[in-house]
């Protein structure tokens, strides 16, 4: 208990969330170079709120904690290269809303409604980041494990995914600007050559850290999954596969790291939150301290790189 006291105080303490919010605001203000960065801050803040609601609605972690959203908010705050505002920043929000609806479809008698909305958000997000469409097969296969697959839900998924493009086609055709419709379609069909030389050192270190947490958390979860209810296991297993799906995307298309890393952070935050909140042994205690030290190092490194570049 003495070894785990620091871990317990951080992961389940009531002061953790407000302290993290304060530090995030300070770090965000220190590293921001434009007022438009506040737009990204608003997206990240709302995404964190949805994560809290998801944890509450689906009991992803079987104890009271806000640690997953603290992890997500803090790592996004120190990854300064994710701060500049772009419309594609809404992709992480679209992904979260889609997952929210997918989770609601679990053994639901009217699953087609939630499946429709889940794929609708993927379709909307793909207008801003066309490659998000490649997450639709993951959601489609997950309909089987969520026991939500039927003829109605299958066609509902196709309808939800295509509706944004119907409206886009109608707008482009009416105003004779068909390039607006062809642009996202051509982009999603274009496969860039694998090029890691375009990545900055801070981007590589950030990805390595998130990958480290994802590996440890995934291995741990599959060892202790039997302790959770069946429904919770299905939810968390989806987050594991979504995290690795995103990782494979980063490996083969590193040019899209800025859009994919927030999604990877969301999945990893839930899984690492599950690890550090529920595990009470010597290994988790040492791992938590090591992770804390790495996070502090990354904070100083990113701050130094950001201030030095200014």
C-alpha cells in the first residue's frame, strides 16, 4: 500500500482533474502562437467531456475516476504541434461521437438507429479528413461482436456513411463546383508513399510514448479482462483494436500523424486509465512512476522546443 499510495492518490483523487486542467491551461497558453489555437482547445475540451460521459454511461472503469480524460488532456496539451487550428481537428470529435453511438448499439433492439448515427459521424468526419473512411470496416466488423448486425443495421450503416456525400454532391452540382465533391473522394483513394523523414523529432517522440502506453495497456488488459463484465470487455476490446488500427495507419501513412494521433491518444487514455486505476501491485506502481517521469521529461522537452522555435 505504501508503494501504491502515490498511484492511488493520482488516479482516484478528487484534486487530479482540476490540477490537470490548471496545468493544461498554463501549458497551452505558454506554447500557443495564435488566438486560433483556442479553437483547438475548445475541441479538445469537448472531446474530454465526451470521454467522461462515455466512462460514466458504459462503466469502462469499474470505479470512480477521471484519470483517462486527465491523460488525454495533458498529452494533447504538451504535443504543441497539434495545437494549430484546422477544420480537420474536428475528426477526433467525430470519432468519439461515432464510438459513443456504437457502444449504445450493444444488444439494442433498435440498433439500426445508433448504427446509422455512428456511420453518419464517420461520414461527416471524412469530409474533413477523407482517410477517416477507412475506420468504417472496423466499425462494421464490431457490429458482429456488439450483436447489432442485422439487415436493417447493415443498410443503416451504408445510409449513414453516404448521406454527407449526397448533400455534398447536391451542393457541388447545383453551384457547378464539382471539384468540391471530387476532392475528398480523390484524397481517400490516394495512398502516399511512406516517408518518415517529414516527421519532426518531437512528433516521433510523442508517437513512441503513446505507442509505449498502448502496448503496455493492451497486454495488461487481455491478462485481466476476465475481471470485467462481458459488455465492458467488448467495449474495451474495441478500443484496443481501434488503437492498433490507428497505429497501423500511422505506420503506413505517417503524413497523417496530426489527424491520427489524437484518436490514438483517446484509445490509449482509456486503456492506460484502466491499467493504472484498477491495478494495485508492485509492477503497476513502478510503471506508474516511470510513466510519470517520462511525461515530465516530454513536457520539458516540448516546452523547450516550442519556446526555442519562437
